[in-house]
C-alpha cells in the first residue's frame, strides 16, 4: 500500500509527521514524501526540514494521498502542477485525505466540490469559497475523502483511516503503541473552548504571518 504525502515550502511538520507515525505502522505500508522536486523541504517554522524522496510525477497513483496544511498551502491554490497531481492521484486512489489547510488544496483541485469537509478553524470561510461545505468537526469522511481539522487532528484522522483500512483492533493497537491519549492542560484547543478574546488574538497572528509571506 503506497501512501504519498506531498510536501511544499512552509508545510506544517505535524500535519505530515503525525499521520506518518500512524499510517507507517500499517502492514505493508510504504509512506513516501514527495514534492515538486526531490530534496529538502522546509516547514513553516523554518527550523525543520524533511527530505522528499521523489517528484510528484514519480508517484502518480498512490493508494492513499495525504495533503498536509501549513503556511505555504495558500500559495499553491493556483499551482497547476500540484493541483493536477492531486486530481490525477484522486482519480485512482483508495483514500484521499488532508490535514488542516491541506483541504484547501483538495478543494482548489475540485476534489471537494459540494462535499462536507473540515480544515483549520481559521480557514473554514476560505474552504467554503472553494466549493466545499465546511464542518466544525475533527474528522469528516465523505466516501473515500477524509479530511482533518487543524494540525493535531491529523492523528485522529490517521487512526480513523487505519481502522477503515485494517480494522479497529489494529488501529487501537497503533493508538496504544504511540500512547496517543491526549489530556491537554488547557481547554483552548477549539474556538468554542478558547473564547472570543483568544480567538481574536490568534487570528491577528495568523493574518500578520500571511501579510509577511505575501
């Protein structure tokens, strides 16, 4: 089972690595990091680099494609090379998935037209503008398309997918093996729990970061 994770400049590390830790433990799984060109790709913190082993076109028909999000996702919304790869891979995939703002790329490629999907809470409006129906849930499945909300939700999505692929018993075993038992110290992991003041503060930071990148 070939699992392709396309990387791009300023992707979010956990969006890719969280699902990798889960899906890479499935029997027979081969997880491949790919990009426009083989070689190092830098995350949105600029402090971590992953290496893509191949170009997009070298992995044209993966069984599973998983598109991570990150600060660089919006810069690819009109990148026809990336969007064409997503469309082509989706045509033959068993599962098409995304984490965080990776769903914006699925939507821009036409994969989410009219479908319910999720993304980072701050990007729901943009997801809707691209033709999807945004949902405020951690994981949303629509047939073979499975989308995850922001960053850490990618682990939830990957465990859900592991259960669909290999059965819930194995998915539970993987969850135990990676000791995924989240008990956050603060109830601020969603806009509803964080409250309007903190939401406004984080939105300001996101907006400022986008202006810097523009």
